[in-house]
């Protein structure tokens, strides 16, 4: 019900941010490569999450680095591939819808943000993230490509009390932690 309720109550989509990181919090190697940080079970879970969302978004940097297809590659769910948004102040390629800001995604109940660091930070800074999916692989990369940039945090006190652990499980050798944003109202 959360996506349906969020859109009716506040006029915006319910946003899930998905990030796959190493133990030291990196989302890619220094050269920008991020395939694959997590293993097949975590990636299959990510595809299931895609099928559950009406729209999916990546930043222009991820589009340029990975050329992601963002389709659902699970048997029987191929036709559930969501509408594709590109976070960019420029134009979008064919088949994609350009979003010039996190607030620009409209007309859908649920949005899955799949990175990279710039897009994730923009959504967090705008306080548009309702749910965090953190897939953590048991690898170390070296902190050159952190998962997040500036999210507009005023001080450490403001960071506390915002996220509640809703689920935690092993997917093969990777850990998935699901956090929900703690909000007073809608
Ligand atoms: N491990 C993972 O989970 C994961 C997931 C995805 C990507 N990655 C990796 O992450 C790296 C890419 O990350 P990145 O941080 O460089 O790029 P990114 O977040 O994919 O895209 C950054 C771009 O998004 C646009 N943008 C950012 N903030 C914006 C805002 N507030 N309003 C409008 N547009 C905004 C800008 O595009 P314009 O300049 O066009 O305006 C900016 O250059 C790649 O190496 C990729 O492989 C890892």
C-alpha cells in the first residue's frame, strides 16, 4: 500500500534507492566499472525489485558508464519492465524520459533509483527516498568511488533517527539490508 498511499497523500512517488556496495562502501572501481559487485542471487533479487516498480531511474553517469538496459530478466516477468527515467539536465536518449531533478518524476506510484552516487545523493538531499536497499558484497575495493556524495547533511545529529532497519538477509554471500525512512507524516 505504501506507493499508492504516498502518491495520494503527497503527490509524489514512493522511492526506493538501491545500491550495491563493497564492505568499504564503494559502488565501483576507480575506473568506474561496477559489474559485478554482488553475486547472482543478489542480482536476481534486484530484478525482482524492478518488476515491483512502475518506473526506474539512473543518473547520466551510470547511463554513460554502463549503458544499462534496466529490463527485468526473470523468467515469466519479462513484460514487467518499468518505465525508464534518466536523471540529467540534458536530453534523454530514445526510449528514456529525462528528469531534470528528483522532483521531476511524476505520474507513477513507485520509483526505483539504481544509482549512481550522484543520482542517489540528489534523491537523498531532496529527502525523496522512502526505502533503502543496500546489497553488500564481502569484498574490499578501496575507497575511491564512495556510494554517496554530498547529501546536504547539516550535522551528525541530523543523520540519526532517520532510518529504521526493516529487513536483513543473506543472498548467497551478499547481505541485503532494507531500511525505511522514519517520517512524522506522509
Ligand atoms: N554499485 C551500484 O549499485 C551502482 C549503481 C549504479 C551505478 N554505479 C556506478 O556509479 C558510477 C556512476 O555514478 P556517478 O555518480 O558518476 O553518476 P550518476 O549518479 O549515475 O549520474 C550523475 C549525473 O546525474 C545528473 N544529476 C545528478 N544530480 C542531479 C540533479 N540534482 N539534478 C539533475 N541531474 C542530476 C547529472 O547529469 P547531467 O550532467 O547530464 O546533468 C550528473 O552528471 C559508475 O561507475 C557506475 O558503474 C554503481
